[in-house]
């Protein structure tokens, strides 16, 4: 036994609470949790079952399972999980994420930058292709360009490049300082399933805080583009987009190129 054990308070100040919401994802979730438990930075996992399912989870005191009586949206589920968070960092992770390596050391180092409250890794597909997760704010002209010409509105990013400050990062993997997430009052629950991630990034920059993209580390996302296959998801997507423009159009913040170090 170490002669200088880490106290409970110290552990909580330096560890990460991971929030995962499963919609019947089954073995994808159990595989993700098994991977997360290998990383010493992970001090807590809050797994929310948005629909009833039985999962064969490891026996580990870090895992808490929440079973919803009724389905909730993306923001409401993660906000509820944050109420259980006892760690200095809060990480929102999609259930269809796979971890080939530990992304937390690089992301936690990036969060040492003064004013930065959120860090995100590069996201790649199972085939190793870079996903469009690091993006410019959606604007009406950009939406039309995407619809007509397939323009993705994302930053040109390469694996291994230096960290930089984008306008927003997609919500499949977002690591927050817990105090920053609390100051933002979490996600806006008026959205349902779409645009919660871009909205919170807008509010980060508007509050004089910052976010950083870290292409030196990556996670794998088995993307499910439901808004392209389901009419219901498409309706949710359009409703969220309209809400976003009503809330932020012509009031989008300017993102600085540099932030200072602590």
C-alpha cells in the first residue's frame, strides 16, 4: 500500500465523471464501459437507460445505472446525470463511441488553458475517416450550401495536428470542467436530440469562456444519421434548427484564435 494514499476529496477533484445514455445500444455500451474502466482518470460512470434493456455490466463501484420511466432528450438526460457528478470533470459520451486509446490525458491537459471549459477529440469513422465533428456555426447560407452542394461546414482537420479553437464541436464526445458546465446550466433542454451541442458551444463563447479541439487524440464513432432515415428524426432536426436560429441568429459570437495559459 502507498504511504501517501490519495484522499477521497483529492480523487474527486482530479477525476472524470462520464455520462452515457443508451437507447437500446446493448453490447456497444458494455464494450464502451469496459474500455472506460481501464482509464484511471475515470472516477465515475453514470449510465442512463432511456429505454428498458438488460445489460451485462462489470461489477464496479464507479458505475451508476439510471433507468428512465419515460424517454428524455439528449440534454435532459445528460443534465440529470450531471446532478450525480462528484468529479471535477464531466464527460458526455455517445453510446456508439469506441476507444482505441485513452483520450483523457491530452484533453485534460488542454483544459489547463485559461478560460477553456470544454475539450473534444478528433472523431473518426470505423473505417478511419475523419468525421465532420469540428465545425463552423450553422448559418442560413451554410445550410443552403449543405443542402444544394453537400458542403459540410467543417474545419479542415488532420489527425495529429496542433490543438485549436473551433466555433463548435459535436456532442458525441465532450469533456467539460464541471464548474464550467454548472455555470452554463448545462444543455438547453428545450432542444430535443439535435443542436444541444452547438447551442452550448455558442453559450461557452458568449460567456467569455472557450473550447478547444484536440486532433492529437481520436475516438471512433459508429455514426447513425437517423435524421436522414426517419421522418420523426428529421422533424426533430428541423425544429431544433429553427429554435437555434431564433435564439442565436445574428448574435453568434466571434471566436478568438488564441487563449492564454494558466
